[in-house]
């Protein structure tokens, strides 16, 4: 019976629910709407219901809760809290399961898993704010390199202008003080070489910012005189800084070229010991004709700082007269070197392939080198103080013209020149043989090419026979010479 009652309860519930559902469908189709039309818009009902619900929420005030409904709401809240507690318990159980799973992994192999359990841990790296470097900030300290470069450039420009102007001022001071003496001894002073005819310009020629030239000619026994004013590179800032560590001085170089008949055969030099040692090593004529070490000039009353290089003693006695000694001793601090030579060819020339095949061209030359006082701090007065040395140059020209060697001295000088030439020929003998062999081979090659280029076979054959006959004659001549040498030896 109990089972029958349990089956009747659902049947009764279905019977009670049928009238409600039937009435609802009747209400939906009261207006005579067709069921087929309703099927065409299945979701229209839900759209109407949404619109009605929105309108009711906007217009209708919130309903008051009736006392009868309060217990039901409390029951619903209790049920909701129970469900939330169950859900939280579920979450806690899942967290415990996750922790158990992470504990199974190796902490060293899987980095960062242990940190996930910590509260407030973020999977993203924290934001690190770096300080902006000083060289990227907009301040004067960021441009110190540019400031140094601009300052250095301005300093170089200012030094260039100041140094160039000082060298120019010193050069014109020297020329103004020597102009009268030069014009009284030379017909042409200051030829720049730009015109075909020699014209006296009366001014210095500037080669660059620290070298000035002056050409003079038109004097007895003298082809010409070249004066070079070699100043320090005051326009170069680096050179100025280098001179602070190693001081130097300005120089005046004078080169006088004499006529061939106006100077006898001798080589002589006087100057500081350091300059004489360097010139004997570098200059071609001094190294060949003055092989002895520099000698002291105390015998002639010269200061100990000066030394003499000479080809023979007779030349020294003839050059160092009382007036010349007076010039040298009075201005010993300004004299670097005095070089008198009939075999002057300049410094030694070292060719890449070896020694030259012929002796260098020589000229009879007087060369003077004077140091300007001041050791770099030269003033216009120092340039004026060089005027007595120019008088010594003019006197030396006349002195050399009058100086003549005796018979023995002349013969010794000639033997020295023959010895130098013979030594040179011995040193270059092998090179000259190689050069001659090269010329012969080139000549044979050219002749052979000429024969091969001949189109006529008969003419080509005749040319070859003629070449063979010439070679045969040369061989016979060599054999005859060898026989003659053997006969003379016997």
C-alpha cells in the first residue's frame, strides 16, 4: 500500500499542473493568432518579456517585503551561505591538492614554483627604474668633450695667426737691416724667378709660413747667392709644445755659388764640434776629402767650442787669417758652420738599388749657417745683430777668390781627387758590368725581333747569317787578346 501511495503523489501533481499550463497557452493565443505565425517568431516572447522587465524596473518602486515572506528569505539566505561555505571548502581542498602536486616536483629543477605559495606574489617582474646617465642629461657636463675640442681648435687658430705674423715680422726686420749692404754688393736683389728676364724685386720670397728666400746675383766671381731664413714653426701649436721640452733656435743659411775659375781645389769647414761631426758623416765631400777627425781651433785662437775640418794644413793657414779669426771669435755663439768646397754636391745620396753609376755633379760652393740668438725667443734686435756676419760672407767670397795653393798643395789635391774617383769606380765596377750586360742583352733582343719581323725568308736568312758572323768575330777577338796576354806574361 505504501508503494501505491508513493505512485499516486506524482500523478496528482501532474493533474494539478495541467490546468495551469493549459490556461497559459490559451492566454497566449486569445487574440486569434495563428500558431504558425507564432512559430515564425519563436523569440519574440522573450524580447517582449525583457522590454517589460526593463520598464518595470525603471518605473515601479521596489516592493516592500511582507512579514510572511521574511522567513522564506531567511531560509534562502541560510541555504546560500551553506552553498558558499561548501564552495570555499571545495576551493581549499583544490589548493591543498595543488600544493601537494607542487611538492612532488624538484625545487632546483623548477624554479619559481615555491614562490607561488607566498602571498602577494606576482608572476611579472617588478618595474625597475634606472637613473639616466650623466652624459645623456642636458647639462654643460654632457658637452665637455665638445668644449675641449672647440677650445683646442680656437687655440690652434690663434697660435697660427700669432706665429705666422711673428715670423713675417722677423724676416722683414732682417731684410730691412741688410738691404743696403746687399744692394751695394749685388746688382740684383730679390729675383723671384717668375719672369724670363732677371728683375730685382727688392723683397723676400715666402716659401711657406716659416721659410723665406732671397736670391742675389750680379757680382764679380760669383754666380749667385741664395739666402734662406729658416724660422721655427711658430704657427704650429704642436711644434711650440715640443720646443718646450727641446728648445731650438732660428737659422739663416747662405749658399754662394762661385765660378769654376774663381776657386782653387780644396775642402775646408769650421763650426761647432757637434755640427762638424754630423757634416763629416752626412756630406759627400767632407766624408771623402776630410777623413781625419775634427781638430781643435785653439791653435788659431778660436774658442774651444769650435772645430776645424780640412783637406790639408795649407788650406787652414790660408783661410784663417787675422780678420777671419776676428769675425769668428766675435760671433762664435752665432756660427753653426762654415763650409768651403770645390767638390760640393750636398748630402750623400743613397739609392734603393745601390750606389750611383757615376760621380755626383759638383760645384764650387761656400755655405754658411748662422744661429739667431734667443733660442726661440727671437726679437727684432736679434735679427739686426746678424749684420756683421753678412760682412764676413762678403769677405769670404773675396778671400777664396784670392787664395791659391802652392805647387805641392795643388798636386796633393789632384791626387786626392784621383783617389776618390778610383775608389768610386772600384765600388761601382760590378754594377757597371751588370748594366753593360743588360744593355747587350737588350740590343740582341731588339735585333732578333727585327729579324723575326722580316717577311721575306731569304732576307731573314741573310740577316741571321750576318748576326752569326759578327758574334764569331767578337769571339775571335777575345781569343786573340787572351793569347797576347799569355805571351806578355811569358
